[in-house]
C-alpha cells in the first residue's frame, strides 16, 4: 500500500482531509468515478500508540524524536528534515 504524506499537500487539501468523518474500519472517497480507500489504524496499533504515550508520560521511553522516526519508517513516511 502506498503511503502519502498529506502534510506536504496544500493547506486546503489538509483541511479537507481533516474534515472527513472516517469510519473506524476505513472509508472510500470517490472522485470522477475513481475510488480512493482510506484505511483506519489497526486497533493493535492504537493500543501500541497509547502504551507509548503512557511510557513517555512516565519517563520509560525513548525521546519523542526517536519514536517519531520509528513510526514514520514503519508506516512508509519520509524522515523529517
């Protein structure tokens, strides 16, 4: 699956994407007969993210920058510059 970093898109595109009411199991956007699937995070990912936040708050984790880099790599997003 291709990952697209919407943060690099124009503000209007970002605002539109953030305004969508997505279903927990994903959604399909249709434009001119073409369908685009937006998948939701797996519930295991959500549990993992929450555990990471809990560890961060209690000081039992890596610096935020390291966690961010690992998540970006896992989900196919380019490194922050």
